[in-house]
C-alpha cells in the first residue's frame, strides 16, 4: 500500500508545480539538428535564472507560434517570412545572429554531369535532364529559399522528377539519398548527416554565392499584440545571442573542423568558452 | 537493416547505464500516460457502465457517436486542444501550452472514448443476470453496480491497460501540445520522432524498445494484481 502511495505521489507531484516563469523560444529543425542549440542554451543557463524552453519546428510554424503569442521569441531563417511577420506587427527587434550558405547536394554518380559557376544554371540543368529533386514543401526557410531560386532560374518545377516531401531537413536528405535525388540543404544539417554516415550525397554546388546566403535572425514577439509575452526576458536572451560569449560559441562550433555557422560579429575574446 | 540490431543493443546499454536524458523522457511518458489513463477511466467507466445498464432515448446514436470518436486522429485532437490552450484561445490565460498538463488534457480526450466503448461492450456481456441476482438479494442500485464491476474487474483492468498502451504510444498530441521540450515535455514517442529526423534510427529503435518495456511492465503488474 505504501508503495502505491509513493508511486502516486511521485507521478502527481511534479505536474502540480509548473514553473512560474519560463522563456519559450521557437526555432527551426536545422538549428536543432546541427547541434548548435545545446551549447548556446547551456551557456545561457549558467548565467541566468530563467529556464529557456526550446520548441523545435519549421520556420513557418515557428512564426505562426509567435503570431499566436505562444512563444516569446523566434530564431528563424526566412527573411521574406520574417519581413511579413514584422510588417504585420507580430514581431519586433529583429537581430541577425549568424549565417551560412545553402548548398545543392546530389548523388555522387550524377555529380560530374553538372558544372557551372552559378547556382541557377545548375538548377536549369537538373530541370532539363529531369533529375529527381526533393523539395521540402513545408514553408520552412529552406523551402522559401528554394522557391526563390527556381524563380531566379525562371523555371516552374513541375513533373514526376520534382518531389515535395513535406518533411524536415534531415528526413528530406535521407529521402534524397534513397531516391538518388538532388536537394537544397542548409550546410549545418548536410554536414552533420554526411559526417555521421547517414547520407552519401555530395555537394554539387557549395560556393559562397550571395543567392545562397542563409541568415539566422532572432525576433521578439511584439508585447503590444500579446500582453503575456516576457518581453524583458526575451530581450535579455536575444542580447545574449549577440554577446561575445554566444558569438564565440557559434564561431567555434565545428564538425570535423568545418565551421557550420559564421557569427555576425567578430568573436574577440579567445579565452571564453567553447570546445 | 543493421540499425535494428544496433538499436537493440543500445537499448540494453541505455537501460543499464541509466542515461539521465532517457530516464527523464521515460519518466515523462509514464507520468502523462498514467495520469491521463486514470482521468480517462474516472470519466469513461461510469459513462460506459451507464450506457450498458440503462436505456434511454438516443442511446444508440450516442454509442455510435462515441464509437466514431475512436477514429479521431491524434493530430486533430492536438489541433483542437491547441486552439483552446493557445494564448489567443479561451484558455490561453492558464499558460498550459507546452507543459505536461497540456499533453494530459489531449490524452484524456484520446483515451476516454476508448474506455467508454470497451467498458460498454464488456459490461453489456455480463450485465443482466448478475445485476438481477444482486437486486433479488436486496442490493441497492449502487451496490448492484459494484457487483457487476467486481464480476468483470479483470476485463475492466484490461480496458484500462489498453487505454494506457494507447496513450503512451501516441505521438501527435504529445508533439503538438508538449512541444518536445528536452527534459520537460519530451516523451519517448516524440524523442523517437526527433531521433528519426536526425537520422539516428538505431537510437530511435532503442527508445521504442524502452517504451515497449514500460508497457510490458504495466501488463505484468496486472498479472500480479490478478493473483492477489
């Protein structure tokens, strides 16, 4: 009998005491899958008393959560959607945190068949040869960028070769691997999958092309729209992401000596933390 | 295929090494599963019992409606509850979204129809004679109900266990209302989904073995209960 009571207390006790204050922060799968989130959050945990709860989802849904006031700030990578988000007064105080470049990856066997100085020409060749292409199709930052690229190439990708997965970056990469298809990916997820031997896709186009720039920004949810938003706490966290400590963590975050992200400001103090 | 065996061995490794993250995830799963099963049973069993015992107008339609609810996709339940718990929703002020309590609310909605339908069908099979005998021995309405329940307590237990298995293996609600927050609302199923998006299939398999292990223990406990 005592055992039963102990069990019930153990089960019910923690649920009654939900923390009074917690910062809710929506971010994208590409950030979570790359692994950069853990060192950033643990560095922040050391400094502050407030708990930060990261909700991992696509950029589109992250902004939607912000729109409803269900999170206090977002870290996303789709400038166009972000612009709309701010224009409609859902978000304020956008800060650019870090960037990298998207890349086009494809099966090693077909890689030599494509060569160009420009990413739009690569896309044109893929469309012309009807090589399989996996699109995220989920309104994520990567998907928005992909649509923009097809537009720049003046193409309307349609047909059996163009497959829309509707899944996150990681799973889409695995589908591309299984189907021998080409795909637009963020560098972080691609490298993390490649180095863990989950995929064998090779970079078809990986130049630092300004068309492929991928900027991650943090935006606070407008407290005027939702009065329960923890504006000051969110401000502290977004300031932290731009601080020297966080920027150094971003700079020093590498997979097999390859940096995944570039911080927006220089990391000046070299003895601060990081691996 | 290789990841299946790899997953099996890493499950054993994780269980015996008491990995903190895995333990807290398993704990959240048991916690929300257990609480929601109890709540769903408290709501569902009396309804199931009433439906099986009393006759009233529109009963058949009611049963039909509840049976239809069995087919409600968990993501839809998640969406509906999200609408209520979101800051913009009517219950937004409670700040329940992305907490274990939010998951429990969704799971209760999922499990209650299961408990109602299965307890209704079970009680219906034994009802008439046992109840009549109880009445003829001078039992009150409540006492007669208790007699019926005692008669089929193991079947009722099986219904509750089925509900528990369902809620602990559910993913849509846990993901949508819990938000898969590490160490807080991450359940075994949402962790499995996350690992598979990372391409860590073996780890996903390991976690699902742990999930099955929990459900196995719950069923074993019912065996012990029967012996008592």
